[in-house]
């Protein structure tokens, strides 16, 4: 499987969107400083989409990184994190 994932840093309210074949293992790498752009912060996995085809997953990642789609995704994630 191929995954698009979003991790969130609650301290700074930052989001990071990426692609991985194992987002749970990738999260561990982010938290251990394996990725320069996310070093020094603790992240939580807050969103995952799975795809059988890598081509479709990478296309979706690109789509979600565009301005409007990115803001809609962040809004959707934030809404899902609010407890009633």
C-alpha cells in the first residue's frame, strides 16, 4: 500500500504532509529527527489516506499540497480533533 499522511505538531500547530509506504514508521523517523524539515519537534499522525497504486498516491499528495486543498484539509483535520 501507498499512503498520504499528515502529521501535526501541537506545540506550534504545524502540519506536515507527506507520502510513505509505512506512515507509522515514517512518523517515528520524523520524531527521531530523520527529516531535516521536521527536526526538533514532536509530531502526531492525524490523517492517512491509502492507495494501492503509487502513481495515484503521489498525484493525490501533489493535489493536497496546493493552496486551497491544503487549507481545506487542515480545516477538516482541525474539526475532527475538537471534542464535543
